[in-house]
C-alpha cells in the first residue's frame, strides 16, 4: 500500500502537496502517488506562489491563513503543510476518509 498524502495529528491535518505554479486556474486536483496536486495561478518568484497557495487553501479549508504552516518546501513544488482545525475538507480528502 502506498503512503497516504495526508495524516492527522490531533486536530491538525498534515498534507503532502505537489504544487503547480503559473497554472491557468487555482485548483485542488487529484492525488499523485503520496501527494495532493494543487495548482495556483501565481508565478513562482521568491516564495510568492507558496504564499498565494496558502491563501487559496485557507479559503478551501475554511481557516485563517495563520492556521496554515509551511513545514517544508517553501521554495519547492514538493511541500508539507500543517492545517490547524480545518472546518471544511475538499472532496478528495472526504473520499479518502470514506475508504479508510
């Protein structure tokens, strides 16, 4: 069995993300291996795409941007994020929860 793309540490959701900057639209995509694909329109320059991704994901998970911590990958497409007490889960995580 492959590694899951997310885990829970209490009320904190830990996500492994494969980011795609400079995309046509902001979107949470499919799972690829042990990572969730997340595309954002922002240009990858000096961490700005990561900051933009955090703001996008804050809306998707219905949390404040301060509730999302970039653990690793700030300047890389491979990222690990910690989201404290998400109020909403995107469908791809909800589907995974049902199959576990």
